[in-house]
């Protein structure tokens, strides 16, 4: 007579259950973030779509599981079907003109030369592509370009399509570099305005198609190329590469100060050549010291994105045009790069959602920028 009334499941109940699941990077629940859509209920069966902010989400599996579990815990639910996809946010609206089709632009930089910017750029690009993103790689080192060698597209002859330059493509990444347009033996001595023009053309006149991420490999230092990149585009942020030596760390500070001064968010530090671990040994040798990148990140309260060991295979991969992430995807170095790529993507999502004004005050040590 007083039998329990069996309530029909409602979309509201499902959304309420899902609103207990938090995105740990953004610290907001998945419903408020607009990640849940297409909720359908069929008796005891529930379907919904989860749209992550990046295919390279570092907590993808965890979020998917938590969403499923939250709905399954509802009385009356027996099966949950979830479709998981990703949509990288577009560029923030600022006074700067956006570039059609390019969602996020990430500059890889360092204060000092030779610390591994190009190596990090290539492997970061390949890792993001492997994780399912559409990725481009722009070689902004106009006078010393080496992306074509490292990406195995040295012999590429650029073509035009509808008045736009068709980029080279390898390892799932579209690439453009000044090396495609000049003979290898011609030294490039360029002045500010020419550099500026070349970089702007690479941004706007290349047929990039739809890109989630455009990775920009910067030349060393804080010169004209940096200035153009910052002024011509809405950079999502900068990844600063450093090695553990004090001198590189000091220069890492300069890289950070430049971005701070130009109000570009710092996505974080990567420490390259952190240690050497001989094959088959568990011993790690800290040739240049270790942990300086993390200390620097802590000091300036910016994220530490990860460390890469010194490994001859990294250089060999670079020299033969197959970045280590493509060559040995399950090896320890590739896994370190993939983890860094996920952290970079997470930081870009955070910035896209919650832009903070560039960098910490402490970083704003004056640096001289030419022009
Ligand atoms: N983790 C690593 N292990 C071994 N070799 C590495 C590593 N990272 C970079 N290298 C090698 O060090 C050299 C310098 O690296 P890379 O060209 O990436 O630096 P860069 O910062 O881009 O230099 P530049 O300032 O001249 O543009 C290259 O020969 C590269 O293969
Ligand atoms: Mg370089």
C-alpha cells in the first residue's frame, strides 16, 4: 500500500551527480566548466558526452572514471555510456589580431643558447600530436634554423596553394622554417625589420589549417624575434628551457623577465640535461647539478613542468630527423617529454580559462630589449 515511489531519473539528477567531479587543474567542477553535454536517459541506461579542454589532459583517465562512477552511484542507474572528446579553447580576446585557425601559440625559449630549446620544441610538438592534437611547429630561429634537420624535413621544397605557403609535415606535425627558403651555405645576416616580416609571414601566410597548438622554437636570448612574436600575436604563454648550471639558470631568469615585462604568461620551466643514467644502470649522474629548474620555478611561483635526462639518443634522434618521442615512444626520455607535453597543455587550459596577468613581480628584473 505504501510502496516506494520509483522516481524517474532526470537530467538534472545526472548533472548534479556530475557536478561533484572537479577538474583538478582548474579547480572547477566539470558541469560548471561546460564539459558535459548530450545527456540522454533510457530507462536505467545513461549516456553523456565529456569534452576535455585538451586531448593531452594529464588527468584524462581519472576524470573519465570519476564521471562514470558519479553517475553509476545514482540509484536507478545500471549502465553508463560516456563519449570522451576534447576541444582546445581558442585564443583569448585581446587587442591583438587572432590568427585564423590557430587556437593556442606556445613559445619555447631560454635566456642562453644551446640548452635544448629546439630539441624540446620538436619533442613537445610530436608528443602533443601523438596525444591527439593538431600541431604546428614554427622555427623562429631565422638566422640559425635547425627544425628541418631535427624533424627530418630538410629536403622539403615549399609550395604555394591559393597564395599561401604549404608547410612541410612529418611525425604528425606541420613545420615551417627559413631553412626551406635559403640555401644551406648562405649565411643569414638579418636586421630587425626583415626578421619581423619573416616571422609575421610564417604566422599569417602559411596554410596551417586548423591547429590546436602552434609551437614556436625561439632563437636564444631576448632579441628581435622574441619582440616580434610577442607583439604580432596573442601568445598563450612561454615555456622556458634551462639546464641545471648556474649560468643557464641566471639566463633563465632573463627569459622570464622578458616575458614578464611583455605580459606573456609563463607556462613553466623545463630542466633539460638534468642527469645522465647509463643504459642498464640505475645510477643517475648529475653532471651539471640538478634541481635548479625546480628551484627557479618555486622562487617565481610558476609551474615546474618536468626534467629531461642527458641522453645520447636525444642528440642522435635530433641529428637524424626522428625526435626521440617518435623514435622510442616507450623509452624513459620519451615518457618524460610526453608528461611535460601534458603539463604544458594543462597550463594552457588554465591560462585560457583564467588568464593571470603575466608573471610575478619578482621576475620583473629589468632587461634590455633591442628596438
Ligand atoms: N637531453 C639531451 N640529451 C642529449 N643531447 C641533447 C639533449 N638536449 C639537447 N641535446 C643536444 O644538444 C644540442 C643543443 O640542443 P638544441 O639545438 O636543442 O639547443 P637550442 O637551445 O635550440 O640551441 P640554440 O640556442 O643554438 O638554438 C643538440 O645537439 C641536441 O641534440
Ligand atoms: Mg635552437
